[in-house]
C-alpha cells in the first residue's frame, strides 16, 4: 500500500447495495492501517476529494475482492490509464482514480 498516512485518509466504500459486507470491508481496511472512524459509505450524490481513497467491492454481482484506489481527480483527457474495472456512476463519474491495491474478501 502506498498511502503515507492511511490513518488520516477518508475512505469511501462502495458496496453495490451489499450492505451486509460493509462492516467486513471496514474491518479488512482497518487491518491495513486505515482508521475505521474515517470510513464511510460512498454516495452517488457526492464523490470524494483528491487524495482520499475509494474501496470498491468487485465484481458487483458476486464480490471476491476489494479494489482500493486513490482519488486523483484527473480529467478524462489525461493519458493516465484508468483501471479496467471502472464503472463510475453519479458524482463518481467525474473523479479520476489510481488503483493502489486489491485484497480478497
């Protein structure tokens, strides 16, 4: 993991409606050094800010892993590749993400 101070970073968690897995994702991220108090359920109305993180269950229909990405706010015209798994919706469609790591759930 490349987060310099993961305990100080807000993590937005995307569970694709699988609320039963929300606490499991929080626990797994907590074991990686992230502050559970700084984790929150992602919203379609408001995306995260540059430097924050997003943890997304993948694939949505039968999650097997968590993809952790840093929010970059790169414009779509940037030549940095977005992860192949990007399926941004709502406010998240305007936010760039750089994949940091993947972990099994």
